[in-house]
């Protein structure tokens, strides 16, 4: 645990070790359960209990449930890029209107991030997981029924509110992971983001590319959020770590027994309450927004906010720009010929989207060997360099060169951005994780709003 002095709660930017941050009392030197001949287990914290269970079938279920939420977020970013171009032509929208439609989604994300994330600390992770996924699914499907610009803006705003709550699924996944390898495991969820980026291009190809209405395109994009809601409702319990912040020890033990059983282990060998097993509550209940600005957490909070603002501005800006680069009907003036429909180079877009998977893979390989900060700095720097040349040569270079630049820029951007999620989940304690993560994500959405214009 960090000292209470302000200078001891800072992040060491030169740190490149593989050790998980001990700011939230989640040391990698976790103790495994000590079994006596009668199957008794020592008193443990929730972290130690989850460490003893290990990574198994249950964590994979949570991974897929939270992962489909990540797909929904990723697909919404891609959907906006296509939809703004298509509606700009079909409804005769101005560039300002198209940008406003996109920005309102991010405004909704900003509000949803602050509200749903905060409620996740108050009322629990699972209810807010269900709420966020349901809002995305319902609002996303309803977009297909919109008849004019105003209706699309209002509905997409609510889609944004739901997407803003997706820090909660990420946090609940983090809180069910063994601490010793949390960094690598948390990287797995980012593969779903890459899958979403590729999926939205495939859906655009089989709908827009074959002349079908954009309404089918929008409707199909709501499928991942529906799957996520169903999986959460059936399989995902409340986070034991959150329950301990409310001193609900019996409920925490019951869930840990369930997780052990799903992972193929005998619950009585690990959590036998009949032989005196108990959980030690070392989590202080505290989830006020103002706690982020106590001397202990102020500097970390501001550093995280700066990181997430840059992440939101650069990543979303890149995702919105790439379809325009490969839209053959856009000459860069922001206007369309009346008789010309948007025409996308789906092959080039698919190649650039594949960078999401490549970037995530690279991050997963280096996260435990080179730490978090170093790879982030290199990734963001190289991405910025390539984005500059991609936009500079956007309308005067061959497609193969633009494809290489887009692939490289997106690879490094995603690789660096993926580590932002890992760092945030690691440095914040359980009682502040959803609040801190959601506020950082809200700042990210501010960057996204600015990049829309």
C-alpha cells in the first residue's frame, strides 16, 4: 500500500518491471491457501482467495461477457465513421451537422461514464453492467427507426450514455482476476475491441457495400451488446471485492465458492466455512468523487486524466479519419456530388482494422517484460508520426502507401491505448476503481468530442 504522503503516491514513469502496482494492496506475492489434513484454509483477503482459485473457465465467461461490451464500443466508433458519411450524402447534412451527430454520442458517453461508473461503486458492478449493456442494445436498435437528423442525434446520445458505462464490465473482469498475472489477462479483453473494429467493416461491406440500407447496418451493430447483456444476466455474479467494501462477507464467500466450482475445484478445499474459513476485510469503504483529490490520489488522478484525454483525442480521431481517407467520393472538400454515393475501399479499411489485433498482441507480449509506461510512450509517439504523414498524403498518394501508414498508425495507437486500461485498473484501489476509472474515461470522451470537429 502506498504511503499517505503525496510524494509516495506517484507513478514511477521509469518503472519497467512486471510487478503489479501495490497501490491497491494487490501485491504479486499473493499467498496460496494453506491446507491442513482436515482441509482447513487460513483466513484470506479476497485477492488471496481469487489468487488461489486461479484463471479458469469462470474468468473466460466473464471475459466474453465484458468483451462483447468492448466490441459494442469499438463498433459504435466505426459505425459513426460510416454513418456520418452515408447520412451526409443521403440526407444532405452539412459537415457541421455530421460532426455534431458524432460529438453528441461522445457527450452521451461523457455523461454515462460519470453517472454509471459512479453508480457502480454505490450499487454494485453487476446492476450497472446490465444497465449499460441494455441501454446500448435498445438505443442502438432504435437508431434504425430514425427518420431525420434530430432523431438520430437524440437516439445516438443515449447510445453514448450506455457506452459510457463500459468501464464497469472492465472493472468487474479485473476484480475476478488473479493479481499475479492481471496485466496480461486484462490485455485479453482488448482483442474484442479489435474484433469489433473488424466486424463493423464486415457489416458495412455486406450492407452498405451491396446497396442495402444503412438501417440494417445499424441494427446488426447492436448484436454484441445484446449477447453481453444475456451473458451477464445468466452467468455473472456481483464482484466479491465490491461486496467486501459493503462488509457483505457471507455473500463474498458464497460467490468465491461458486467460482471455484466452475473452475473445476472443490469449494470445500478452499473455502470451507464449516472448518472456520473466513475472509479478512482489508478494504476501506470509500467511493466519493472527492477522494480522488485527496493528497494520496491527486497526482495519480491528474496523470490518468491527461493520459486518457490524449488517448480519446488521438484514437477516436484516427478511427473517424481513416474511412474518409479511403472514401473515393470524398475529395477532401467535405462535399459530395449529388449523383455520387459514398464508395469505400473496404479492403484497405479491413487491413487498417486488423491493426487493432496486431497492436493488442504486441502489447500483450511486452506488458510483462517491459512494463506499461515505456511501451505507451513509444506507441503514442510512433502513431502520431505516422498519422501526420497519412493525413498529409491522404489525397495525393497511392492506396498501398496510405494502407501501410494507416496500418502502422493504428497498430501503435491501439497498442499504447490498450495499456491505458491496464494501468488504470491496477493503480486504483477497489473502493475507488469504478469512480476513478469512470472519471478518466469521461475525460477521454472530452478528447473525442473535440476530435469530432
